[in-house]
C-alpha cells in the first residue's frame, strides 16, 4: 500500500507540473497572450550578425551610389587632391596645370602685373642703351602692348609732366597685342642718347609701364640710372624676342608715341 501511495503522489506532481507548463505557454493568466521569456542565446547571436550584415550592405550601397553620382556628373569630379593635379577618379588634369600657351589666347588676355617680372639693365657693349626685360611668370600666355610705356625724369621731382618720352617706331599695325608665352620674356631696348652728343643731365630715373594700353599708372615701375647720365632725343624699340632684334627695332624709332 505504501508503494501505491508513492506512485500516486508522483503522478499527481507530474500532472501538476504539466498543467503549470501549459498555463505558462498560454500566458499564465489565461489571457491567451504569449509572455516574453528569456531569449535563446544562439538565436540572439544570429539576429545580431544578420543586423550587422544588413547595415554593412546598406552602407556599401550608399557609397556605391555616391560614387556613381560623381562619375555621372552629379558631384564634383574636379576636386584636386594633390599638387600633381590628379582628380579623385585618378585622371591627370594636364590642361589646367599646363595653362594655355597659344598666341590666340594671349590676344584676348592682356598680361596682369601680378604675372610679370620686369628688369632693366645696361646693355653690354653700349654706354647709352638699356634693356627692358619683361618676363611672364604666369601659367598662361598673355598679351602686351607693342612696346612698354617709358619716360625719363628726376626721381625727386614733384611734377613729372616734363619727363622725356622716347621716340618709337611708326606705322604700327597687325596683331592686337604682342604675345608672351609662360616662362619667356619680351625684350625692348631704349637708347638714352643715340647721337652721343651733349644731353640733359638732370635725368636719373627710368620709368617703365609694361603695358601702356591696359595697365594703370599706379603699376609703373621706377629704375635708377645712376649719376652722370646724359639724355638727348632717346629712342625706344618694340618688344622682341632677342636683344639684337630689339636693338634693330629701336633704331627705327622716329615717331612720338
């Protein structure tokens, strides 16, 4: 009899446990709503990996879309990333870096004072001639007037209306400007006293405006000539590529500018 009682107790306990489990699956309170239990570890890990994969795919798709937009012109494809002139796409921008060196470009684009370097020095082998050298330091060709605007005067004068203006060659015509390519020079020669006779001695400064047709007076440069300079009927030639050609042009000067 004791054995039967134990078996009955065990069966009763098992039935009670099964009933409790059934009630828990149904919400425990009979409402029919499934209660949230602790998440299974393996299921949680799989969900996390799936979420990461989805986010990664979305980011990759977004980057691909942005890249495609830049290639098609929707974005800025000309952004320079280094001094070598390469764009983000890896293409070399040679045209922008090299500039335009054509004469046709120079005819339409007067030289800027900021892109020029001017030197004045005595011509070797002559006591009265000076070389005016205008260098184009920019990346594009540019145009100058046929000759520089030159005047000779006293550095300490308060009024320069009496400065001496050299003669220039007459009968000019042709191209709209003198073209100067990058890293090259336009050269003009002025002879302060072509006849070699007695001249005025109060002149001690040579004033140069590289382009008298387009530049402002404030951009004029002043170069000291030193003592004992004699100036008498000076002559100025056109811009040329060499000193020899500039001297030949200067000798043709016969007209007041």
